C-alpha cells in the first residue's frame, strides 16, 4: 500500500498493511509561499515517510485594521476565494497535490478562534494576548464579537472551498476555544460551535473525503467538540490529561490520530529501539484499523526528518516476532501475547 491507500483504508474501517503515520511541522518563513513552500513540503514528505501529506497554511487571516476596543471588530472583513491570501494558499495546495500522487493531501484550516487571533494581531500570539482579548471583548460587547466570528467563518468557508477545489482530499481543522480556563461552555456553544461546524460542513459539501478535527491547547474540554462532524480526532494527550483510550470513548466511531508527545520523550532523544518499543506499546492499546500514529501537535521545526521516518519504520515492525520478544523482556513495559491483535 502507498500512503494514500493506507489512510483511506483506515477511514473505510479496513485493516491497512501497517498503521499509517501523520506528522507535521512549521517550515521557515522563506518556505511559507510559492515554489519554496512546495519544495519544502515535498522534501519533508519524502524524507519523513509520513502517510498524511498535511499542507501547512501560513496564509493566515489578514490584519488590515487596528483592533483596540470591542467595537473595532466591526472592521473585520469577509473575504471571497479571489482574495490574495486564499489564492496563494490554493496554489501551493495544487502544486503539492500534483507532486504527491502517493500521499493523501490534507489542507490546514485555522479555525474561527485561531483566525480571530490572526486578524486581531497579525501574528500568532494566541496564548499570551489573542484569547484573552477575545474573551474580554466578547463579554463586554457580545453581539459585535458574534458578528465578527460569523464574518471569519464565512471567509474560512471560502478558504475551505478553494483548498478542496485545488485538490486537497481532506481538511485538518484546528479548533481552539475549548480550554477550560477560557470560554465557558455556554459561550463556546453559542458563539463558536455553530461557526466551526459551518466551516467543516462546507468542506464536505465541497467534496472533501474526510475531516481531521484537531482540538488544540492545554486544558481543552473535549466534550465541547463531541458532536462536531469529522472522521478523525486529534488532541494533546499530555496537555489535556485525556488518554487515547478515554478520548476514543468520547468520540465513538472516529479514527484516533496521535499517541506521541510532540516535544519530548524517546521520540526526541531516545534510540530507535526505545522509540519502537513506545510505538508498539501505543499501537497494541488501540482498536485495529481505527488508529493513525501521530503527535499531540506540530513537531519542533528543528527535528531531524530521519527521526520522524523512524516512526513509520516502527509501525512496519509491529507484530514482528523478534520485536515482540524484545518488548516482553523489557523492564519498562510488560505485555502478554494476547495483547497483540492478530
């Protein structure tokens, strides 16, 4: 199987030849747009052996205004598919798809809350400023913020349509705003969930074969996203405190993507044998044919591509008798043969 066949098999509930892998990272600014972006993506896909070809999106929501007070959110514009930042991203997607026939191309869509932070600041400072400004403005001028979120969602629908038309088979929707120490359940349900779902449903109508729902940031309350339409779910295990098995129960019938921390562990500094042991331990806990190995979020930009490729190799050796022998003899992890699905 090639990467595309492997991922689509899992989405169809079939057993692939090995567990698929999906990892991504942000590239240097020189590779944000145009030919440099295409070349960097192709180098990354080739050298890491990732099955999901996620196309990074640095063409973020424009910041063409100066938002200081809640009333300033009225300046936020709705952009159509002809907008420059949408055209540039669609062009990158189209070229990557043309050069990547064996991988499944996935377009990155920054969600409503993330995009609101982009248009507020022009830079990704969500954790330190973006989310707190949104909370304050929502609570002091709720209708103005609701209107702004609606405009942003409409623009993201245009981004999504353009991405699928350019050849992306799926989208990766990065949903923020689920943090327990931010928006309340009521605020999320009333002001954000409807808009998030509108963008995702647009992807399906445009012809997307699947949606990966990434629920980002620490202390995320996954229950808020339980009714979102999607096919694959991904979240920060360590940041949220929700294990793979617990998350699987919250999203019955969905494919789970994840398993590895994106900042530390054997993944970063251990030997191949240590990483292999960790990955095999993760795989044996998951439902066969309903799991894609990945990480909590984007990987560090300076991580060697060869280390990422080791993850695919470890998936290939899962079930190998010699590897199994090393696992059961390990002091750090104990299994019985019954733990490994046939």
